[in-house]
C-alpha cells in the first residue's frame, strides 16, 4: 500500500492547520512544510505546538524545507541551516531539505564535487546534534550544480554520511536529468508531480508545468515508483505540485484522491 504524503507546495493556499487536516483526511502518513511560501513556517505557530498538532492528527512531520543553495557553503549558510534545524527539532520533524544552487554557477567538473563535499561535511555534525536527516534533492535543470544523484551519493559516501543524508527522488527532476541510477538504499522520500502539457520540450519544463499525476502524465511517475519498489525501496510518496492550476483548484481533495487512486494501481 502506497504511503502518501503532502508537501505544502501542492496546496500552497491552505493554512498550516488546513494542510494537516487535509493530509489526515486523505490518509497520508505525513506532511512536508516549507519556508518559501508567503506565510511563515506553521503560519507563525510555535514549532512545538505545530508538531503536536501534526502528531495529534496521526501524521509525521517528514521534513522542513528548505536550506537553499546549500552547496554554496559559507558562515551565513551555516547560520541559516542551524536556524532551520533548531525549528525542526522543536517541532519533532524527521529531516530538513537541502536544495542545491541553481544559478549556472559553480558548474565546473571538480568544482561541483568539491563544493558539495565541503557543505555535506559541515552539515553532518549539525544534523547529528539535532537528530535530523539531511534530504538532498538533485535538480534536473541544466543550470543546477547538483544535477545527478550519482554525484550526491559519491559525496555522501566519501564523507561518511550514509544514513545521515538521504536523497529526494523527485520524478520531475529525475526525468529532466535524463534518468540514470535510482539508488533506492539512499532514497528517503519520493516527490511526485506530473507534466501533461504535450507541447513543452523536456529541456523547457519548469515548475509551473508540474501538476498532479494523472493518466496523461509525461514523466513516467508510475514506472519510476515501480522501479524503486522493485529495487527494495519502501517510503513516502509526497505530492509536490507547483503549478498555479493546482493551487487554484476549487476541490484539491477530490483531485488528490483521484491522483492517489491512479498511483495506487502500482503493485506494492
């Protein structure tokens, strides 16, 4: 049985309390909360209170997102990461999300890998101190300095970070990066969204194209989930749809149920 989760981005117009209530009604195992929405984390609620609300609904607080440009490490970035980790620990979150730079800088071969190792090596003791996992999410965009999961895994293993760092397998970004190895043993969570625009070229796909997963999906979501499961992965599948079309849905609950039904046809 698929363990579904809900990333706040998918229902960005809902309050934190409404996100929790919706996830519970949908039978999700947990939620992911973000610091890049217009409202503050937890709508300004005390983190401990917010975490208690999540647990009272029978849900897990899977991750707080995000530390942006984490592989462009600096004292300022360390302070940013530490602040998010403190909130995550207070709320009882399991992980924080680590998003690489996506600005066409730091792209040189050798430069990318060195910068990634510096950041992971600095983050590892911070995560250990807070009892958290660092969710590393390669982005498939051509301008991203961490495009391929293989580079992430190589760096994680090189600094002895296996288990403290996990990969986000994002079906959109995996497709944009032209697939490749899936590393089920390193995967912590799967992010799903679909692209149904039949005209947009793969290289031109961007976050606003990302809708719910339907039979018209071009990203091969179900094939990716099947491959991960066949390789032994068994974790949460979290909806992360960025499209304004999804945010504007009059009945996101019904749309999400229909999409979950579609994905649930994947053999467990």
